[in-house]
């Protein structure tokens, strides 16, 4: 492929992207604690809108799919409003953006889930976790020792 082709538009499904460069998903942990995309998310994606196609960081589609702090969700009206700001910014710069939906399954922890529910996944295999990171431990620099997961 020549450089001329690399910078030519390409039709991806029903979206025409301005070049053939794609930005792969990168988790940035810039969302609010509740998963709402923030102005930092808007800035991050706006700055990268020159790529023909942006694939967002993993975004949980339901509250039971959350696995990490400060990652974006897409499970309530606040999340949708936050993503609208992101997509509007990317579109204003002439870019295209697709959302990568990501359910964390077994990698989540009851401390991250509604009502401290057990994680759900298609497998009964338990992952090994050296530490559970919760809002209280993530924001407490003295919490540097491993925290055991509760027995299931």
C-alpha cells in the first residue's frame, strides 16, 4: 500500500472515514468514578480525531460489566450524555468513532458491582487477583498491601 492509498477515504460499513489510519483502543481511566465520560475524555478523543477511525477504550454496557475504576460506561443517561460530548467533539474535527463494548466478566469484583453482586461470566474458572482495587483503596496511598478477595 502506498502512502497515497493510506490517506485516501475508506467506507467502513455505512461510515466513510477520511483515511485508512485507525486508533486502537487504549484504556485511559479518565472518566468519573461513576463511569461518566468527562472533559478529559472529550479532549483525549478530540486530539486524536485525525485518525480515520477511532475505536474507544473498553466501555461497559451494563453496571454488572464494570471491572475497573474510572473507565467509561454506557449504561445510563449520564453516560450517554458524556459520550455525546465525546462523539460531537470527534465529529467536529472530521473524525469517526466506534465504541468498543467491554464486559469484564470474572475479572470484576463484588466491591465494584451493584449491591456487591458476584461477577457473572461464561466460565466458572476463578481468576487470580493479587489485589482488589476499590474507590477507597485506590484513593488511599497507605493501602499498599494486598487485599484478599472474599471467598465465593
